[in-house]
C-alpha cells in the first residue's frame, strides 16, 4: 500500500472515530479486519497517522482552520511527519489517494497560522477545561508542557508481572 492509500485509510478511520464516537483502537481494529489486504506495515503506518492526528488535534486544526478528518490527516503529514507541501500534494492525488489539495488546504499547509498566537490549550494540545490546572502546575510553560505530553512516547516499557514486580523494576531503572 502506498502513502496515498494510507492517508485515505486514516481519513476514513478518523471519520469513523468522530462521526460514530468510537474509540480509536476499535476503529483501527475493525478497519484492519475489513481490509485484509493491508499488511502489518500498512496498519502500523495508518495507526501512527491516526494517533498523531488525534494527539495534536487542537494545534493541527488551528493551523488548518478546520478540524475535519481530511484536514487533520494532511496537517499531521506536514507538521508531525515533516513532509513538504508539494510532496503531500503529489502523493494524495495518486490512485487510491483522497484527491487533490484544495486552494485553502494548500494555503494552510504552505503558510499555516502562527501557533504562538493560539490559546494555551490549543498550542499545547490539551482539553480547554484543563487550562486552569495546567497554568497552576506549569505557569507560563503550560503550552510547552502540553506539547511535550502530546508527542509520541520515545520508549515503551513493559514488565512481565509473572517474573517481576513493578517496584523492583523501578528500582533497577
């Protein structure tokens, strides 16, 4: 599966999540079952794009001036995956892609709104209702801390509970 098809799949899954209010993990699992042709690498890339769009939904939506599934997926390609606007434009008009960029999409990808002018909950990608707690805990750095929490974890540690206890592993680290 090429990137164009992966982007289309991510948009389809994001639509499912937003329109039917389904958990992301269930929507991804059901999409994988319904599309058996997608290999593990495809499912991984699609899942990564979906979760990147969801994690940074506030700031990506602000930059694109829209929170549609398509806008979020395209913004994730540009601002999270760091693809150039022209690469995105060429990719998505390929076969199985979601179609050409509109003038507005191209404009927002090329010249995005300045995120520094956004409220802290948008710049930091956290729910608005958490703003007082974040400001109390982090002061002026609330948006920066929110952005750090919205990024993918650099490492995933798991402990086999049959072989070790959590506190023992923490001591070893």
